[in-house]
C-alpha cells in the first residue's frame, strides 16, 4: 500500500535547487509506492509547475496556506491537513518549512524527515536572520527521525553540527536525461560561437555564495576572444552589473537572466564553469556534463564529489579569479583535454545521477523514516 507523504514547502522568489528537487519528485514518483501532497505556504512558481506537470488526485495533491513567515496558526493548519490526508510522513526542506513541518509532526505524532540542500549559514546573508534560523534548526532538529543530504559534503556538515551519521541518507539528485538534448562531446573550444571565440557559460542564482564576482574578475585575466554568459536572477544582479562596468568588461560579460530552457544554454557553451564558494549539490554541473560540455568547478562544497579532476572535468586549485582563469584557459587551449573530459563526464553523469537511482534512494529513506 502506498504511503502518504506530506511535503511542506515555504516558497522562494527565485527557482533553485529545492524547487527543481520537488518538481521532479512530484513528476517521477511511483504512485504505487508513495502518494504525495504538497502543502505550500503561499502561491509560488512551483505550485503551477506541479499542477501542470503532475497528475492531481481529486484536487488534493496541492494544499495552499498563508505565505506569512511568522504565523503559529500555520502549525495547526498543517496538523489538520496531516489528519485529513491520513499522512504517514512529513517531509520538509529549508529553514522556514522545517520549523512548521517539525512542529506539526510533533503535535500529530508523525515522523518527520528533513532534506538538506545547502548550508543554512550561506542561505541568509543578514546575521540576525541567519542566527535566528540556525537556533530554530538546532532546537527542533531532534524531531526529525531521518535526514536526506543531497551530497556527502552536506552529510559531513550535519554530522559536525550534531546529527548522528546513522540517521542521514546521502541521496544524490537525479536528472531526467529526456529533459536535455543530449549532445556528442565537443571537439574542443570555439565550437559554438564565432571562429576564434571561446564561450564560457555559468548558471545559478545571483547570490554571493555563487561567487560570480570572482568569475567575472577571472574574465579580465583571460584573452579578449573569451566571452562569459551568466544565466540566472537574484539579489546580486546590480552589484554584478556595477562590477562588469567598473572592469570594462561590458562587451565580454553578459548577465542573461533566467534561462527558459537548459539545452540551448549548454549548446552555446565551450566551457561550463561553476565557481561557487559552496554548493550543496550542483545540479547545473551535472546538466552540463550530460550535455557533453567540459566543466570547470571550484574546489568547494560538493563540487569535487561531482567531478573527478582531470578525468570528468577540472577542479580549480582555488575559487579565486586567478585559479578559475587558469583552469578555464587550460581547457580552452587543449582541444584533446576538452573532448576527453566532456565525453567521460557525460558517461559518468548518466550512470551516477539518473532519475531512477535518485528515486530508489529517496523512496528507501522515506520508508525508513515512516516505519
């Protein structure tokens, strides 16, 4: 008999890793194994995506609540939904959702599972908010019977903060190969742009943790035939625009906004770069690998777990502009290296990050938590 899993979601202004994770979970889960109900605190882009791409069960797959962040009544409303849906497990991810989900689970006598996608300390630049959410997480964390970490790096961070290792399942995110126009590995740099040009691409929220300022500065250290396009939106856009103007790189660096589709973005890349100071997983790195692009990553967070240096990609020696520039130049100047790591990266990504593998690990963790 299928377990009923209630997923609490607090929303986000910018589509990110949590949204991609939940969207895929609702799209690809086996209804014979689990019945999913999304409890959304407000109206968000994810709600529409799930309603469009996931079958509605008598209109009950999606339940909407108030978007207010400080609202004790929300706990009681989630508890009521848990009872109405005859829930077996409460799942949450993110600081706000975790607070409400854990309290509702405690009042309902139901098990709670929290999915960790990133380091909480990197999610909130304001010290007061960061301190408040960290304190709430530490106080309420024991309520969660199990945790899923989307990388070994995040599991280690959870263990360091006091969570027992045997309560954490590492389940790498999966990527649906059908969502990507899988391409042959490129023959080397300058395959997508004008003759002699090398197109560098990066994708992500315009947030300080993504380290896009260092990548922009790296472009100032690279030859003039190299172009950078950064896809994504976020709070750092104005700061990055000012940096581009200050460095005089307006003709070589472009902030392109959110990408409507990943395949065309990757098709235009000769080198894909993820310069982040920290990454809980690094979904776009995997997407670039699946599209047959040679990737360069910073040696931070989970990124070295995704890329084997010199084999399936290049791991820079540091996240500084100088180290990023050196790694990009290494790939751009060596067509044989670019072709080899792109092909190996594509094969490795297909094997390690399939939807089926992700769903199997996720289902197993849910089953452990709901026993």
